[in-house]
């Protein structure tokens, strides 16, 4: 996965988030086979600290403003030797880059407090990860819960960021065509198996050579999922009439498995796979027989006491900003304590 937009696409339960977590070093590598290499070398122990990861459910504090959330991320992730005015300059730069100037001092919002829009909330989450200027940014379904126009704006933002040399890897579910055409690399997963990995614009030709032709005006992303799921509306065009009549009475589970297996086998024998494997075999880290990757504790930019002080400060601000919810939580905990 090279600098650019690297999309991981597949049906629900196909393994998108699991693969993303493995690549981002968010799963214990014990029990996993294979290696994750960064520029041909084993993942460093502090990879989680040097890369960015935007979770599917936003974890921004709703009672704080957009700027205060970014300040919290900067206080914990940037070195303590960095001066406050330098951190503030970086925060202002990120706010401008993400187009958040108008809402920079507005509260993000909660269920009880009116706040920024869904797209602005998502951009705030992305901004918190950009504090360390990571060369690799992971996102778990960044368009979930957003309308099509806002989702398109988020992907356009990521596309602009990727053109500056940043590698962006994200999982996504059923994007519209205006989003799909932004992808540089596409990885298709089904039932935990790799169906396709290569240039996104070559995916349609790959499926056509496998006997699955996309209808005119059909969204390629929807077409891929239909074929993987064995949907008759997508598959019937690629079968002879008698084969379709014989198979349409079968149970979906019986039709789905052969299609996935055939696609997996077809990809393993394709020129795209051979070219990718040849490129991987040339990496110096791939030629080492002994695994170097081990489960190590990462090193953080700030001390434990510094982190604790900022978390306490944020909790106090949250208590002041939303006293009703805090009092409810305290009242629920009091019987257990007593």
C-alpha cells in the first residue's frame, strides 16, 4: 500500500476492520502469521505512536470546543520540550487545513448540547490524529453515519492529504461512484479471503476477465459486493440462461461459497497478484527467515504524570460543561461505593 488512498472494501463481516487493526498494530501479533513491513523493514515498537488511527465512532469530547480537543491531543502526543506557542501554531494550521475555522471555538456537541455537524465532527477526529503529522493514517469506515455529500467531502479532504505523500489506509462500506473513483489502491475482502488487491481502476477489468461484467451506469463498488455476495441481479448477466435457471433455486449460502472461492483462485493466478508478489519478494525485510516483530510496549512522547494531569483537566472541564450528566453518573456510582 503506497502513498495515496488505499481502500479496503467488502461485505459486512468480511474482515475489513480486523485487517485494518492488524496493519495498524492494534492487535496482539501473537497467533498471527506473516509480517507487516514499513518501507521494507519490520514495524517499530512505537508504530502506534507514530501513525494515526481514526476510529469509526468519534471519541471527541462533546463538551469541549474543536480547538480544545485538538489542544488535548497535542498536549499528550507532542514532546514536552515543544513550546506552547509552537503547539498552538500547529493547531491553527490543522484547523485551517481541515476547514474548521468557523467552528474552531464551538463545542463539538453531545446528545444534550447542540454542536457542530457530523462532517465537522469527523474532521475534528481526523485533526486529532494529524497532530503528530503521521506519514501513515488509518481510518475505520470514515463515512459511517454521514450523508452522501458530507462523505464525499471527507474523501476529497483525504485525497488532498494523500497527494502530499501521506499513505492513507481505510475501510469503507458501499461508497458511491464519486468516492470510488478517488481510490488509488483497492483491496477486496470476502469471508476473510483476499479477492482482489491492486490499482482500483483495474478492478472492473479484473472482474470482467473473471466472467463478471458490470452493467452500464452501475456503481462499481455495489457491483463488486453484489458479485461477492452472489446476488442474482449482478451474476445473472455473466451466466448462460440455463445455468442461471438451475442455480437460482439454490440456497444463497450454497451459491456464495463457490463464487468467492473462484474469485480468490482467479486472483491468485492473475498477473496483478504475480506482480505484487514479485515486488514484495524484493523487499529486504521479506527475505529474512526469522521473525523480528515482537510484542513490545511502545514509548510515549510524554510522561505518565503529564498525561494524568491533562486527563484530569479535561474531566473537570467536562464536569463543568455538562453537570447534569455528571451528577447522574455520580448518583449511579454512589450506591456501589457505599
